[in-house]
């Protein structure tokens, strides 16, 4: 089985935040707006990182940048998702509170 190499300094998938961080954040926003809980959203974020790792080895052509994420990049992706979820959850709860009173 072929194994994609890990991203190197200066490449996408290396730093904690990259051009895909916003997308991960938007996934978190969507999860928060539809009311998914913290652990459900966290599981989706971590699950994606695992699936992404496997798929990059099996079908690298699916990815614009098939290099494997560094650990710090995967953590940044998960944190981006959770920040998006947190922001959306605060907005959703605030809207709920202003409609209740």
C-alpha cells in the first residue's frame, strides 16, 4: 500500500491553520446552527481527520493537496471546527433567549 508523505514546512497541511481552516470552521458553524452537540461535532471533526488520512493513502487524486496533515494541522482543523461550532451555538442560544423573553 502506498503511503502519502507528510506535509513539509511551507506546504498546505503543515501549519496549524491553512487555507482549509475556514472550511473546517464553516462545518462547525453548520453543526452548531442545526443544533448538534459538542461531542457530536467533535466526533465529526476527529472522524473526518481519520477518514481524510486513510483516503489520502487510498485515493490521493481526490485531494488538491494529498500530503498527509501534520499532527498540529489536524489539531488546528479540529479546533477550527469547534470554534465555528461555539460561535454558532452562542448565536443560536442568544436568538432563542431573545425570542423567549
